[in-house]
C-alpha cells in the first residue's frame, strides 16, 4: 500500500481548504465539508476497490492490505476533520468506505488462519513409520517457542477483528477466531499427536519395548498448550470484547 497516496490527498485537500475555499466561496464551511466527502467517496474508495479487487490475491495479504488501508483512511479522516473544524463524522465515513469488505471479513480471516495453520502443522509432522507417506503431528518439536506463530497469528486476527467488526458482530467474530485456533491447532494437531503417543505406549505384556517417555513428554506439552489457550481466551477474547462493549 502506498502511503504517498494518502499523504498527497491530505496535502492537496489542505491547500484547497486553507488557501482557496475561504477566499472564493461565500459559505466556505459547506464547501470544505463537501470537498472532503467527495475525496473519500471518489478518490479513496476507487483506490481501495482497485487495490482489493484482485480475485486470486493471497487471503492473508488481502487482510493485511485491508487493515492498513483502514488505518490510513481513518488517519486521513481525522487529519482533514481537524482542518475543517471537526465537522466530519470520521467513523461514518470510514464505515461507508469499508462496508462491503467488513461484511465478509470474518470469513476471510478464518480462511487465512486455517491455511496458515495447516501449512505450519504440515511442516511440523513426520511419517507414522519409516518410509510411510502418511504423516502425523510431531509434537516433540513444539517445546519452547515453536507454538508462538500460532498464538501470534491469532493475536493479529484479534486486533484486526476489533478494527473491522461491527459492534453487534464483535462477540461472535472473536469467538470464531478462537474456534479456528482450537480446531486447527489443538484438535487437528495437538490432540492428534497425543493420540499417536497413546497408540505407541508399550504393552505391559511385552518385554524389551521402548519406554513411555515420549507419551509423558507429549502430555507435558499438551498441558502447556492448554494453559496457553486458556490464557489467550480470557486475555484476548473475553477481555477485549468486554472492554469494547463497555465503551459503548
């Protein structure tokens, strides 16, 4: 996204508002307001639509561009609003700009999270047996900081959800983000790895079998992940939803 586009718009509008309109029009306040509204309805809207219209764009890239354009549009609105004496409803303007994109935002967010989580878990899997093409989760590599990408990506989704979700849809959308983390990370990776460790537990009737160290190591990692997910739910989902609802 080009920050230059928004900077040039702000400069051009400011020049018109400060050096032309007050000296040419008998009702400058009305003209200023119309100028700013026309800038958003035409120039900014066309720019955003053109940037996000690519049908085959990577889902995560689309979300990043949507986030950045929303931030810059809000900054532009606040700057111009200050210039014209705070007569612009910035929230209304930006809501109008992104109405079509916010309508299906959470679907795109879940799609992008699912794609990334599946890529990461595939890279952290191993053959069920030597020479096998069937993969199963390799939970042994999830110690330390290996779980961070999953939670960092979920944090990113939460911040975007707070920015792009209508207030009445926020609780449901936030819970969908958590559901995606649970389904794609915990259920399809962590719990499958635990199941594999259980299946490989040595039988008490067989002698000279491998120890059950792998199983107990897996249990410790699972417990750690569950604690992290519990903390994420209350710190990121519940707290943010409550804080936003209390603000309104």
